């Protein structure tokens, strides 16, 4: 039988005969029943955590385990499993429904039981289909929007003759910087006077016809006053539930080259530049697909999260570049061990992930052991130095019990933590603990906490100087976000920032930082017009389509000097979102802002991203700063980065300068600017003497 005629029934009761009786009743109706029988709190918790269930049948005479206990346990696991109260007793139907049960059925009423079970099972299937369709629809809308935003074809939507959406290519064709410049503008105003009647006649004919698509060649009016010829394609569409017309102005030039460039950009955005494995962003898409497959088709799989043990000591021995070589070497070992259907990724640092289409405990145990042995037996050669490493592995099975990829990652991380406690060179499979919170519950706590921090005004900005080694005297400050505790003390909370990105709350934090940084910049410019603020944005800033327009609205009336505002994004985040990063950087330059990449320098080709994204500043990864005086590899890497950056008219910044020894080394490496505790700790004050470094 297929999945729509097989009911996975959680039977909460002490009598096996009762479970068989229910199965018999449902077989007569054409349904197979796979019962999971539990009779106490421990077995109930295990059943809810272990696999997907459809309907629960609670026998009212089940020992100390009451109906309320069953319902509470299901809610605690964030599952949609309707509970049917079944059996003899005084519990009225109204009381059962009030407690959260789906229905109340008497023990001897098999006909009622059959109808209720079928009804609730169909309800579960309908809810799952709706959930799947909702996610698929949201994903398709997101993809369509992203395609329109990044398309070289000029695309706009017109409702009642007015512009309601336009992508960057469309705005660029007509010489506008932001959609706000044409929002509400009649389409007819962008057509040369001589062709306006031609357009009206075409639209009248198109509206009366049943054709899905119509094209017309028109002379169009550029915003700067010029004119150009273009073929416009009109089609029927909808946006925000309203009927409208989609307009596409095709880009006809160099289609084959564009297709090849598109392929290259897609490949770059999916791959880690050190190992060539999938990067975290693309792996999360694959993980989401695996979760969807588990939910729809009952095809289970598993996630293995792997971290190299004590990798800090490896980095200390061979430096950052050598450590990257070790990571790349381990990636090759993993590729040799992995099966054809396995997907490998580097999540970050020395952490990898493997998605495998099996959830059998013995098979997973064998695979993990094979991986650990292969890595342990491999010797990495780093410029004549032999490096051996081991790894710890956490495993989480994907069984349809959750559709949240972060929840699966969290389970694997918990298993990994347990393995590391027993390691090094160990692995563990995730087993839920009594009362353990799901990732969804943890994330909701973070969302509530971040909302409370924003609402109670417990965020603060500190400023740290960025000083030119050429002594040009420009006052440059990086803006740093800090959290204020109940006693007013300010502290950095990387865990909160990571949770904000994971839950989408970084959107609000980005806006808060930009808004308050602008206030500080305006104040500082009154004292010194030669001031530059570096403002970090989250790794998901490019996924926020409204951020640029929001920034544009805030700065358009401030009359900021060109280059006074620099937006910093992580180099890895830019590499995984090249199209979005390129569009964002282009838009920022149009309004006089500049772009910088932080954490720069990893991988064999760190400059690959700058070929596609216009960047002004490169902040070199602070990992190069560790023991810089004794690490010739790091010195060579910085020297090469600064030389290549200078050729490309980009300036370099070295952060985390903690002592005079590091500064003395940097003098000779061609670095443009430095930052760190040696110069000044981050502070509320903006009073650094930038003339002190003048030569």
C-alpha cells in the first residue's frame, strides 16, 4: 500500500490486543495500520522523537499516563499529530475536545472509530500537502524574484499603466538609480512622444485579444534625455494578488558568452573556494530538499557533521595558508570515501558536512568509522612538514520528523558535542534527551530575546579607529555592534548575531546599525568633513531585497561626501551570493558609498570574488595576525594580497594588531591601513589622534 493508505498510529495503551483490534477495524476499511505502542512517558518521548507519526489513539485507562500528558508531549515535540481519546469512562466529548483532543470515541463503537481515524488521517495528509505547496510556492516566488533582480533583461510590472516593480537592469536602461525614482510613474511617460499613440493602440489590441504574449518595437525615452529603440514584450501577470502586465526588454547581445558567465557564477556561488566542495549556503538547499523528500516520500537520509580535532594547534604549526592546505587535503580524502549519492560540503573553518541517502544506524556507524579511519591514516604534507589529523563526527537522521534544516544541523551538532566529549576521533548518533528543546524552540527563544533587546533599546555602537600607515590623516572608524546588559555593560555576543542570521532577525539588526551609524556619521562630519565610517552588515544582507532602497531613502537627503560611508560584508558571504553582492555594490557606488570585504584571504584564489564585485577595501582575515612575526607564510600571503590589491586600486586593512611587533612587520608588507587594540580599544568616543601615525 502507498503512504496515503497506511496510517502510522501512535497507540498509547497497555493492551496489545487493543492495538490489533484497531488495526483490524481499519483493514476492513482499506487502510493498513502500523502501530507504535507506548505505555509510559519514557517510551512516549522516544516514539515522538524517533519518527514521523500520523495519528495518536490514547486509551483512557492507560495507567498513570493521562490524555493531557500525551497531548502535552506531542506539543513539546512540535508535531502535528491529532489525538483521539478512546475507551470507556466518564470523560465527556466536550471535555476531551477542550483538553486538545481531536475527538472522543467509545470503546465499543468501531464505526465511529473508523470514521474518526480516516477523517483525522486525511486531515494530516491535507495539512502536509498544504505545507509542501506553501513552501514550494514561496520558494518559486523567491526564485522568480531573484531571477528578475539578477536578470540582464530589463523587467518591469505595470498596473493601471503605473510602474509597481522594476529590476536593476530596467532602471539602468532608463538611467534611474532606484525604483523610488519611477514608482508610480506612468509607462507612457517613458515612451517617445511620436510612439505614444502606437503603444496605446497596441495595448488596446493586446487587452482585447486572448494572446498570452505580445511584442512591440518602440522608441523609448531615457531619463537623462536621450532616446533608444527597443523591442518590448508584454505578458499577463500578477503581483501581490493584483492583475498586471509584465514588460521585458530583451538583452540581445552576446547570449552565448552570457550563458557561459551565468554557469561560472552559479558554480562559484555553490562552491567553497578552499576545498571545491559545496559551500554552506548551497548545502542548506540540498538539506532542505532531503527534508522535503523525507516528508513526502518517507525516504530517509542522514546528515554527518565532521570537525577536525584540535585544529587550532595545526594552524599554529603551519599558519593560515598551511591550515587551508590541510583542509583541502582532508576534503580530497572525504571525496574518496563518500559514495556517488553523497553530498559533501565545507560549512566553515575545519567543519564539514556529508548528506547520505541512508538512515540505517549500522550503515551510518560503518560510514563514520570509515571516514575517521581514512582521515587518521592520511598524512598531509605542508611545505615538508607532515601533519596528521583526526576528526569527530555527529550524526542526525532525517526521518520526516522536522522540515527545518537548522533543526537537523542542531541535532548533528549535539551529537558532535557528545562525540568530542568522548574523543578525539569519535562519533555519535543523535539521540533526543528528555525535555530537550527543538531547534525551532531554541530559535524562537532567540527571536524573542532579540525583539526584546531591540524594544528595550539595549543595543549600542562602539567605534574603533582604522589608521593609515601612510599618515593621510583621514578619520576612519569601524562601527561595532554591542549588546547592553541589565547593568549597562556593553559586550559582544557572536552567538546572538549567528542566531539573528539563522532566524532572519539580522534584517532588523542591519537596519538598526545603519540608522544609528548614520546619526553618528552626521555628527562627526560636523566636526571633520574628512571622516569615513565602516559599517559591517550581516552575511544575509544581500538576501534582503529592500535593504538598498531603505539605505537610499536614509542617505539621499544627508549630503554625505563621496566615500564617507563604507559597507563591510564577509568575503565568504559575498562569494556565495556573487550576483546579489555585485548588484548591491553597484547600487551603493551609485549613491556615493563604498564597499569592503572582511575576512579576506582564504583559498587559492581569494580575488576571484573581486572580479565580479566592485570592491574598494579588503580587510585581511585576522587569522594572519596570529604570531605574524614568526610566520613567514602569513607574511608572504599579506604581501601578495596587498600587491594585487594595489594593482586593482583597492586598499588593504589589517585588523587585530595587538602589539608593536606586529605593527613593525606590517610596515614592510605594503599594507595601507591597520586596526586593533594596540592602537585603541573600541569605544563610545571618536577622539583618536589620526595625525599620530603620520610619517
